């Protein structure tokens, strides 16, 4: 893959992708030295070796290692001259990023030990994010943001699953946990009642939490997530409308089409055939 760097600024979502990239270094590559602006930047070493200096610590990194840093930190990192590294990375922004990280064991660290399974999964998601943003560079920003959100939440789900604090009650209802649950179950027969039961709270408590944190009811959050995924499938797959309906949790194709039309302004088949200029004017309701 050729070197690539994508930047995006979103002020509308609590956690969003602010940048991603891929770069192959050379023996004479310049040293990266700067103060971090994003909430969290995560790097994966695809090959080669390199070095990281941050918070008075020095790390030697090799293939399959990950390293990361946080907003406000001064960092320096550079490649090994004999075995230059290749990196893939993403930056995360948004007011909920800090809350997400507080529920993991990653704060106050700059590297992490990954199991083989989580290592491969994170690499796969990072490639998906970078590849899609590189190949679909002309895609309308509103559609691109939906795709990035879906992939980013998948990345965060696996991070949370691997690095959740052992002292944390997984069933404690928080903004992040609710979104995690929906992201992992939207394709099944979930409902606000089932979500409330999972978190051992009443529907009324769940409703109040969702309204206060998201300004949406639990059902609206579920529906919005399903439609976001459906948008990505319509634009980037050959699945039939019926197959897409089933993939996003609708047993009834007609109910899916009716819901999609209400939110996106077009039925699924017409939406799939819109040109780029028409897609630019779409607003997610």
C-alpha cells in the first residue's frame, strides 16, 4: 500500500475518527517530534523496528507491537536505521474519548501486550479504515462519516473487550457500554426492554439515561445504528435489500424499507442508485 494520511474534523459525535494513515519509513526518515492534539493516537507496527520517547520513558518497538499517546503529551518517535518500520495508525477525537479510556487499563501506558487474536483483529480493522478512506476519497463526507463511525466503534469494541478494567462492573449502564451493547447486538432481535434487562435497570432509567446523554430514546439509537450500517452495505456491497435488512436486524424487508425511507429520505433501492452529487445533500435525520 502507498503512504496515505487522512484527516477529518467532526464536532457532532462524542467519539470520532480524526485521522488515520499508513507510512513506510526509510533509513533517513525524519524524526517525529510534536505535542499531541488528538485525544488518543494509536499506532500498530506492521514491520521493522523503531523507538518511542514519551514521559521520560524510552521504548524499543518491533513488528506487531502497538504504541499510543494522549492529548497534551510531547512525543518523539523514529525508525531503526537498519530495519525501517512501517506503521498504520488512527487518531480519535471527541468529548467521550477520555471517559472511554478511563474504563480501560490503557491510561498511563504507552504500549500494551496483545493476544494473537486481538492483534490480528485490530490490524484488520485498521487496514479496513485506512484502505476505505484511501480508495473512497471522493465519497461524500456525510456518508464517509457513517462508515468511519461503524469501523471506529468496531475498533473500540475490541479495545474495550481486551482492556476493560477488572474492577469495572461490565453491566454498569454508561453511554459507552450502551453503544457497545448495541454495536454488538444490532443484527439480532434486540429491544430497549432487553437492553434494560441486560443492565439490570428499568426501562424508565434506560430512557432517561439515553435522553440525557444522547438526546435520543433507546429505540431511536438502535434504529439509527442499524440504518448507518445499512447505508454502508448499500453503497459498498452487492447484498440484496432483503439480505441487508436481515444483516441489520430486520426480519421484515418492508419494515426495513419503510424505516430507511423515513430516516434517509429515499427507499433503499433508490438510495443505492444516487450519484455523488445527490449523496452530498443527504442528511441523516
